[in-house]
C-alpha cells in the first residue's frame, strides 16, 4: 500500500530553521506531484507548497514564500521542505501529500497523505 511518512519536526525558536522530509513507498513517486500542508489546532488544513513531478515547477503560499523551499529527490522517493526564518504562526502539524497535479494548491487535489509531523515555533 501507499505510505507517506514525514519526519524532521520539532521545537525551535523563532528565526531558526527546520528541514522536513517525507519518504514515500508503494507509489510511482516520480509520476506524482507532491505537496506540503499544515494544520494548527482549531484551523483548517492549509496549503503550504507544491512541486511538480519533475521538480521544475514549484508554488508557495503567500505566507511562506521566500522563507520555505520545497524540493524532491525522485531516486530516493523523498520530498523535502526547508523552513527558514520560522515564525510562531508557522506552528502546526505538517503533512505531505501526493496527487496527480490537478488542483495542486488545494486539499482536494491530493490522493495520498502522510500522518503528519509537529512543528512548534516559540517566540
């Protein structure tokens, strides 16, 4: 079966950086677009970033553009999210997801989801 497993979350002070990874299995990884979403308590799951199957095209939410970088390594079946200049409002559970590339900026655009990894940014 398809599995997406996030790692790299933790507690960090504002202004510092974290790198998240999402390892995929049971999936033709290179044929899927990948995305990162996040969800804070009491909030809806929101789009963070997406990357096309070749890695040539990326798109970011306005709230993270310029601070976060999404990348992928198809040989390792892994997608990454480098998060710099973290802010307290970035605190959330971060989820990776795989989709066919349509509606890649929305939750509905993704078929497979990981279990999430907690990111907490202290002030």
